[in-house]
C-alpha cells in the first residue's frame, strides 16, 4: 500500500509518498525466542523513500509481540525470555485447557503487539545499542507476519 500526496517544487507539483505499508514474514525456530527484524524494517523504510516520519511495527497474531531491546549482548534477549518464564509460567492458566498456550497469550499481551519509532533522515531513530525484535511465545512457526507502516511527516 502506498499513499501519494503532492509537493510543490519550482515549476509545479510532483508526487510524494506519504505512507507505505509492507508485510514482513519470518519463520521462528523455537517456542520462545526473540528474532531480530531490524534489517527488514530498515529495508521497508528505505523502499518507502520517506525521509522523516514514523514507522509502526505490528505483530499479527495473539502470541507474538514486538520489543525494542539491546542488540549487542545476546544474553539480554535470553534474560527477557527467562524473566517472562518466571513471572508467567507455563501450564497453570485457564486457557491452557483449550490449547496449552495460555502463557504465550499473557506474555504477548504484557509485551504488546507493536512499537512506533521515529524515522529521521531516512534512518530508524534507534540508538547504537537498540534493535527491533519479534517476540515468539508459541513457536516454532513456519510463518509469522509483521505489518510495517511508514508515515511521512506532514
């Protein structure tokens, strides 16, 4: 999806993309894992041609989430999973009687399905030590879909 606006330049109006949406699809290999999707989101922003604005990153599905977290030391991602396992243990929730993934729903709800980031000079507004992660809480899955929407400043 692309939305075009018009911008004034010397000699007339030219089209300008004001919004773009793409789907990112990934495969997850474990029941609980954080998958770095920063490069895929950067590619969507680059293809949009939008210089300044916002990018929304949204996880489809009730047992996945999006998190911005440290990228340098992988132990941080492991610590996130370990913390969530401690505060939301597996197998003790009412929903487990249906399909055994009550903890996955609660973890995803706690972390949240989306993050919104600034786009500054055609780059993600992340710090040096931050990346965007898809949080899998009910894998492994052959296909997880992330909706990435880039919006231009007015």
